[in-house]
C-alpha cells in the first residue's frame, strides 16, 4: 500500500515542481503563454503514460506477481482488505443513508478536515508562493524561478521519507495509529515553520523556513492510508470521494482567503492563515481521529441485528 502512496505522491509533487518552475521562467515564450502550454502538455502526457503503466502492471495484492504469500499476510495484518475480489461486498446503488454514514462519523470528519488543512499548504505553494517572492521579496523572475523550486525538492524528499518512516514504525511493532498518524502529525508540525518567514528580512531564511514547511507537507502526505484504515468496508469509495472533495475545497479557499488577507505591503497575514489552518489539521488528527480502527457500517450492523432477532 505504501508503494502505491509513494508512487502517486512522488509523481504528483514532481508534476507540481514542473508547473511552478515553468510558470516562473522569464522567457519571452512565457509571456505568450507558449511555455505554460508546453508544460501542461508535458505533465498531461506523463499522466497518461503513468496511467497506462498502472493499468497494465498493478493488480490486487493476491493477484500481484511480485507479492508473495508472506507479503499478502503482512498487508492483511496491517488492516488491508486483500480479499475483496474473492468476497466483494454486495453491489447496490449508493443511497442517501450511505452518504449520511460517511458524513456523520466523527473519526472520518477528522481526516476530512485534516486533508483540507494539509492541502491548503500545497495550494499556497502552487498559487501564491511565486507571487510572494517577486512582489513582496523584490526578486526578479530568474531568481524566483530558481528559488521557488527548492521547497518542491524538499517536498519530494518528505513524500518519500514518510512512507519509509511509517513502514519502519510498523516493523518495529508500533501501533497502526502511531505508524499512520505519526508522520502526518510530525509533517503538519513542520509545516508551521512557515510562520518564521514573518520574522526575518533574510531571503535565505525565508526560503529555509518554506523548505521546512513544504518538506513537512510532503512528510504528512500519507493521509490516504487513513482512508483505507478507517472507512467502513462497504463504503471505502464513498469515504474516499468525500475525503477528496473536502480536501480539494482548499484549492478554492486558499487563493481567495490569502488574497483577501494580504495587503500591497505585507504578506504576513497570509502566513498566519496557513499556519493557523495547519494547527487545525493537527488538532483534527489528534482529537477527532483518535484511535485508528475501521468504522462500523450502520447498514451491516442493522442486518446483523435483524438476523439475530430472527
């Protein structure tokens, strides 16, 4: 499972590096939009190629040629659902009660809010970071194009290390909650380093603080592992959909809120906002999620109760 998460997050982060770097290149073609078009075509084609490879190579654990029986048992022991193809849950049209089940669960709301907070940092880097360097730090486009790539490189390192760190915790006998939530919480804590940019006039220190923050964002990126560990077995898809929807609302909120908060002379309120949102994310994973365990399915529980009464 972590190989899947690492692969997806690494590709996603590298794609963001390309987009940001392409957006900051000070060449005449950029002014005409050609460079941006070329970057989008390149990353789009890369996505198509990656999707084709994924379709051809990836199979469920029990059907994966590279996974032996011991590895399948290891996945099962960690809470993975490796028998879905052998005993798939009954197919039915999604109902309002299903959505109510995934929207009324406190633990699931912990990961929904946590994902919104985590991706808020990502969307700051995708939207406002280059503008901040040029308009508030007084850099030219060449300088900003070089410096803007450094936090993305840090994020790639964070993405990769988080998976290895979580696996290492599992091997050392750590609980599922510690192995999954530990890297997420540590990563979010590191992301609060962004606020340090408000207390220095040194460009080097600003970049250092933002590198730490985006490394933390990457280190916390294994949040999908909690979807698979917490969602009711029959409602994993619905839970993942709500998780993705609420998380990506930050792509709307972050650019707008920061734009309303900052002034022509100060970007400090923008950093305060992202830091505050990150703290909310930490509280969500700590107080709302709590112990990591698969959540009950109200429909299955009702069926068992009916069978017992009969």
